């Protein structure tokens, strides 16, 4: 991991880095010293590691909770080169959206291409982050990602035993069912009742598939991009409960 720049704003340090050819960003308290919980953010389709909504979420988790927060560009997004096979599949998806045709199977194939590359990159990023003094090894790790962030995040969390809790949503695919059934960590799942991209039944089916003893469905009216602002505070409480309070209880016991 090589840090390429650092800025500080409102008590939050933002450090850009590269890990091999993968660009990423780490946010942490400006005066960070010692180990702390880590939250990984997976961006949605059409966005990147420093999209305004992702930066705002990261700053909130840092200032409200004292977490370290990190994101990387998914293959073909942000500073990453285009993935030719993924671009071909995405062009077909755009055509079907314009024509008002279902995109589920085509979107699943597109995400399969991304997942094969992105999951190993996320695992390598987590390895490197846990070597930093402001994160530390063996600490609690959360994952947040909706839409494409879930399509990549579900396989990542299923493959990564270091993840303590996860927020998913705006996703539903038969291709994820077998993977989701391997996830047992606490899950908070966001569903938009009038989602024009993910059929309601598909989202409900994915939620049902998670094997987590603790899983909560947050269903709100609105289209795909209309997640209410108050869900940010809900995810904050969720991560605080599982990354901070559960650890305190274990230590006390």
C-alpha cells in the first residue's frame, strides 16, 4: 500500500492510496492513534471511491463513531481502466433499460465479471489496512454497500471471515442466493418498495436467503435511488452495536 496524498477537513484525514494497481482512499480521525473499528464502503454502479455520497458517509462514520473507513474503485470505475467484457454487457443492459425490458439475468452476468476481480482486491486491501497503526489487526470490520456494492459485497463478505457485520441492499439475484446462504454475520438490508431496477420479490428473496441469526429488513417507499437520509443514522447505530458495543461486552465478559 502506497499513500499518494493526504488532506484534512473538519477533523477527518483523507489519504489516497494505491495497492498494486487498485486506487483507494482511507478516512480516519485527524488525530487517530491506536486501533479502531474499520468500515469498508462499496460504491454503486456509475460511482467511484470518492463519490460525494460515499465521502459524506465516510465523514459521518469517522466523526460520529471514530471509525476508520476505506473504499476502493471497482474494476472499470473511477481511476480504473475499462473492463472490456463488462463494458459490452453494460451496453446491453442500457439498451434493455431504454426498451423497458427486464435486466436481471444480464445484470447478474455483468456482476459476475466484476466479482471475480473485485473480491480478491477487497481481501488484499483489508490485509494492507489491518497492518496500519490506526486500524490494527484482528479488530472488528464492517462492510456497507448497496446496489453494485451489494453484488460485489455479498460474495466478498461470504468469503471473508474477518467481516463482523454488513449492510446490503438494492440487490436481488438468483446468482447471489448460494453465496448469501453462507453469510451468518448480522445483516441490515435496504429495500426500495418501488425499485425500478430490482424487482421487489427478488430483493425479498435475497434477504430471506441470508443465514444470519440477526438480520433486519428496512423497506422504504420509493425508487432505486430514493433511500431515505435517515438510513445513514440507522447504519451508524447498527455498526456501533456490532463493531463497538459487542466488542466491549466480550471484553467485559
